[in-house]
C-alpha cells in the first residue's frame, strides 16, 4: 500500500490543491490488481488507478478519456471484449480514468475554465499516477498513452496538443473535425425527413447483391437530399440503421446551437435564401405547431408498462422496453401525455413551455399523444403539471436540418464545396460565425491544429454516422502541414475500420451489419507502446481515396494496408444467388490479412436471426477460406452473414485485439 502520506500540489496544477488517496486496496477481479481512488483537494477532480502486480508491469499506463466528463469508475462496468481494465492489466500497463473534473467541468455555462474538462483534469491525474507508480514499482518514469473516442477524441487530441511530457502518444478514435458539430447531424435529419420510408430502397441498393444505385427509385427532392448528405460524408452503407439512429447527440447539442445563434431560427422562416422562406418547400407541409396542455405526467414505470421503446433515451441501457430503463428511478418523470393528439407525426420536436417560449424541452420521441423527454434541466421538468399549457413545436428542428448550408468554412473542408458556386462563393446566406469550432474548442480546450509531441495512431470507422470518416483525413492533413510529408510516417498512422460504427463497445443494433472496433484500439495501443518504447514501426496507414465525401478503400487487404483483415462472401459464386425452394446454395467465405497476424475464426449467421451461432476456428494463416451450403424451405429474400477475426498472436486465448470484419450475401428463393 502507499506510503504517500504528505502530498503537495502539483507544480503545473497548483489551483487543484493537493492530491489525496481515499481508497487503496488490492482487488482480485478481473485479475489481481491494486486499486487506487482519490482526487485533488481544492477541486471536484476524482480519479481511479488500476495497477497490475509487479511481475505483470512493463513500465507504462493507458488512460481512457471519456467523450464528456463522466464518472471515474466508468470502466468498471465493462466485461468481455470491452473489459478495458483487464486489457490494460494483461498488456503490461496500469490504467487511469478520471471524472474529467466533475459535472461542473462538463457544463459549458458553469463559468469554470473549459481547459479543466478538456484536458487539465486528465493531465493532473496522469501526472500524479506516475508518483504512485514510481513508488510502487521503483522502475522510473512510466510511459503514458491516452485514448478516447468521439468527444473523447477531441479531449485526447487537446491534451496531447496542449501539454508537454504528460503523454508520450495517443490513440484518438472516431475523431471529428472542428466543423463536425452540428454538421454531422443536421444533413442526416434532413435526409431522414425528405426520404422517410424510401430509405429502405437505399438500404436495399447498397446491401449485398443490391443494385448499387441508391438513387434509382427516388424523386428529385429525395435524390437531392441524399446526394447532399452523402456529399457531406454520411456513409451510404450506414442507412440500414435509419429507423433506430434517431437524432443521437443532437439532442444535447441543439440547445447550444439555439443559444449561440438564436436569430437563425427566425431567419430560417423569413429571410430569402433559407429553405423555410421558400413557400414551395416541403418543410411547410411537415411543420407542426400544436398548442395544447399536459393531460398527465409519465414516469419510467408508466412508459415501461406501456411498452414504449425508450432505449435511445439518455441514461437508458441499450435493449428493448423491458430493460431500457434499468438503473433509472422508476418514479422519475420522463414524459407526458398531451391533451390533444397531433394530426401528423412531427418527427423531432420540442415541448415549448410558457407564453414567451423561453423554456424548451427537446423530445426524443413523439408517439401519438405521448412525448418522451430528452436531456432537460430537472427544474424544468419539476415545473410541469397536469393542465400546464404547452406547445408541441418542430419548427426549430426543421430549421436546424439545413444549418450546415449556412456554415460554409474554408476550402480545407472540401465537402462544403457543394454549397459554393463556380466562383467559390456560398450559394446560401451565411451566419455571422461558425459554431463548430466553438463546440470543438469547448471539448478539446483549443481547436485542433495537428501540432503535438509524441506519436499518434488515429483509428476511424468507415461506417460512422456521427463522425463522418473523411474527418480523419482532415486531421491527417493538419499533422502533415506541421511535420511535412517526409516526417509524417515517423509520427502518425491512420487506421480505418470497415463495417464499424461510432460506439466503442460491442453493442450494436444490427450485428449482421456492423462489427466492434475494440480490438483495433487494443492493437493500436500495443503497437503505439512498441513504437514509442522500442521504435518498432507499426503497420502502414490504411490506403483510401475521397470521392464526393465518401471514404473508399481498396478491396485487397495488401493494397488496403492498415491492420484489419478483409472478408468476402459469395453465394454460388456471386453476391446474390437466385434459387428454388430447397435448393442448396454454396457459400464461400474468404479472408485475408494485410500483413502481420493471422486469421483464426469464422462465425456464421445462416438464417438471418442476427445470432452467429455457427462458429468455426481455422488453422491460423494470413489467408483463410471456408465453404458451407444452405437451403431455405420457403420463398423470400434471405441474407447470410459471416463474421470473423484475425489476431496478431493467434495463440492468445483472451478476447482482446481481435480484428473483426464482416461480409454478407443475398439469396432470393423463388
């Protein structure tokens, strides 16, 4: 246990006060390790350290950085492939996590220095962790590597760019550009409104054995909306989730946009050049402004009893209505029944309270006369009562759907080229300022520049619907501007993960369509450590090209490079087979690694139930092929999916550093 009894404030963070330790104990799960919990006396910063036994320690730490300041115990709930604590311990590292400075640091309106939540709290914990580790192991200064995704990628990059000597390298993942917010959300909501159920045709065209032409069945307005969002970078293959993706983080970000640029939401409806000022636009047909009253307030228990699917609500678990509110107070007010049913579905909307409209609650769902609240000030909800006058209003969300048109940045953001004329001038009226960099600076502490000490492996997902993949190239270009093309490979890698989405845990709404990229992060951290500590160069960056906002990679693993294997599946030799009832279809799965490691396992879903219940290990090799046959006893269209993974060390039985990919084939049974 620690002999650190009298601790002085850190020289770089005197305002935080002295560090303290309030828990210091040995734990046996997931394996034996020392757990240290504490904080800094004059701040709300709290931290957790998970330190391996001396024989397993190799002189480094990994530090997980959350998307926003959260609990310092976040990682204790993870299991299996997502068990970050166990991964670090078996990788020769101790693990650091913090609360990022606490709830006040997470509130942009608190008046607290935003650098605390962006990187200073994490940097202070990292610095003090070295004091604890050096006392425990007596091995000198530990190397340190941070990693975080989404907002955590901003904070990871912000920490590396704004400090020296705290971290030796970083693995940011699913990183956005300074123009990501809210512009990765607005065009997709616009497309969802315009296309509606026609997105099913887009999904069919882009899925295995489809036509490949997502525009074939669309009207002119629908085609324009789809080309707009695709040009902004939304991956065309990711529309399979259009019924479940919702507004995602825009529920939290929208009030900030409204606060920063309030006049936009009036200009949209009145000023020529904005979509709402065009009397022929469909936005008018879709507008809902319904004055009504609250009939009754609804609790968690009420919604669960009614079978409402609330899995997308903040604080809810992923899953169906039976478990979506696990961990929430069953008596908490989370929705309301309105006295009047809207005559049309408003889509995404707000509940406006009071005659001046100053109080607004974002609604995650509107189900007839039932509204489900999104993130809201508890005081706002507490002020509601049966009979209270309210207005169901989607005007703001209709307006924000084309906000990106009025936020045209510089030419380094090529996806905005679609909103410029032949002379390079904006096609639409522009707002007085760009809000994206303000959001980014709030998360990262500063706007990312690409200037940092140490080394970086950036991991990006090719089917990311929230941080469009091209933004990884934007950051690569900034790093190249700083280092020069001849020095880039000595300090930076960009690895792309095909078939991966935004979230970094193995929870997906369509496991037949997407994979976990957790293993990519594991291998990136291990390779980064070897790069920094032993100067062992990691595999090359993934090869790609940008085409109208879409990030495209070669089909061959050797040409694609990076570390992810490729995987293909054919049915009777093609991506689509047409057969009779009962006729056998020959399935051939083929995998190839780009270099290091070996492919070790195929996992099959042969009946489309999203369960990979046919598992087959293969002799580890750089390439692998497996053949199966399947038949169906009723007419219809069926999809067969094969998933599999490669590992750098195929003999390692632990579920870490698995490099997945996935492939599908369509079978039409007549």
